[in-house]
C-alpha cells in the first residue's frame, strides 16, 4: 500500500469481530512503534499488550468508551517511561509518533484500530489497577482487531484553511 494512501484511508474503528491478531502481527505493530523518532533517541515509550478478557473488562471501567476496549480482541497500552524522559513535551510528541507508526502499519496490514485518549483522565487509577511502577505514565490505549463496522469516508479541512500566512 502506498504510504499516502495508507495515511488517507486509515480510520478510527470502534467495532471489531472476535478474530484476535496473530502474535507475529502484534510484534510487527510494536516494531513499527519502536522505530519512531525520539529526541536524543531516548525511546521513551513502553508497551503493554492485553488480550485477556478479564483484564480488558477491568480496564474498560476507567473510560466512557469502555465498550470499545471490551469489544476489541486486543488493546495496547502505551506509557511514557519517566526514567528515560529528558523533556516531557518532546517525549510525548515522540510517543505520538510511535502510536501513529503503529496505527498506519496496522491499517496497511488490514487491521483496524482506535486510539483512545479519554482514559487518560483516570491514568492514576489505571496504574493502580495494573499495579505499575511509578515511572510509567499512561499515554494512550489503542484498541486493535478486525473491523466489524461500516467504514465512513474521512473528512478534513481544506489545506488552504490550515495554512498561516
């Protein structure tokens, strides 16, 4: 798939069938994420894959969009490792680049995904639920699976409306 076509056709998918991505697909998604650029090449991201229904259902209760987490065969939690961080703003941008790499790779392979950010309102509670080290700060949850909904056409503002003169 052409990279621009991949970027333009990617959508946030919120309904999935029961097919779980293969371990090799998950590993490739994570590999795409780890190759994102980061300041000083510090690679501040850390990943947690959850496929277990009980853990997903527990995680879902921390989000208004918990139904997406529950229905996805797999969720990926992305954390900032504060021990490797040197500049919070730059590190969060790098983590965003890592997530975008993973979303684009997954789409190019026929997988569907949805980047969930609202759950960050309860990131402290999520960390306690998962019994995480204090150096890990939740940056995002991404649901993955195979699409089980109609995909809508994307809409964007005109480029001329985004340019500052």
